C-alpha cells in the first residue's frame, strides 16, 4: 500500500491555530492521500477560545487547502480515527519537550488501537512557537501577527481586549 492511499489525521487543540499548524497540515497533505484535521479537547488544559471558536478559526485558516476537512473530535482520538477510516496520526515536533509528550501519546494511541503516529520535525522558519506562548504574549498586549493568520490575530485581539479589565 502506498502512502498516498493513507488517510491521516492531524489532531490538536488549536487554541488558536498558528502558522506552525498550517505548515504541518500542508506537509501532511503532500505526504498522504487525504488529511482530516481533528479539533480536540485536552481535559488538562484551560482554553482561551471555546470549542466552537477553535473549530471556526481552524476551519477558516484551512479553507484554502484542497482535500483537508476540519472535524470535531468527540471522545477518544483513536475512536475518531477509526470512524474516519484514518490509519495514521500526524503531529508536529518542535523540541525534546514535545518529544516526551508526543512519545507518550503515540505509544498510548498505538496500544489503544494500533494506529501509528508520524512526527514531522517543525520547519525552521516557525521555530518553537506554541499556542501557549502566543496566548501569553497576546494577554500581555504583545503583537503575534507574524505567527498567525490576520483572522486569528483579530480574534485574539478581540478576545484579549474583552477579557481584560
Ligand atoms: O494540541 P494538543 O493540546 O497537544 O492536542 C491534544 C489532543 C486534543 C490531540 C489530545 O488531547 C487528544 O487526542 N484528545 C482527545 C482525547 C484522547 O484521545 N486523549 C488521549 C490522547 S493519548
């Protein structure tokens, strides 16, 4: 079976979606036959954006990509993959902190379902930016425009100005 016959899932919290996420999804599209972006919940995280907002911002940011669908993950990621006929999970890997976390999740997901995880090293131009750090910069009135789409930048500004006071 060729990798072009494989349906891949790119899962994440996307709180908010960044140019780093778009890069990983674009590269997954080049590698596999189809890509589903799964917007999930990590119950240990406090989110800036609601689930619906994260879905909408991610959908809008990826609307220009052919063959990419953005869907909500309800429940386990591995159940979502099975339901969608996906056999590979693709995630970006920025550094060794990511690696430890991603290795655990990859092993757990493989044990739960047999689904393989492919880790793509982050592209150099996106460095080690994370949604967590961008939220921190934005909450302190910093400018994150170089790391996100104009729509996400506007949404973050609106959210932050609404939450301060
Ligand atoms: O961007 P994140 O926060 O690393 O994404 C984490 C996410 C949403 C992919 C992960 O929390 C997830 O898969 N959630 C669905 C529930 C689940 O399957 N949890 C076990 C993962 S090992």
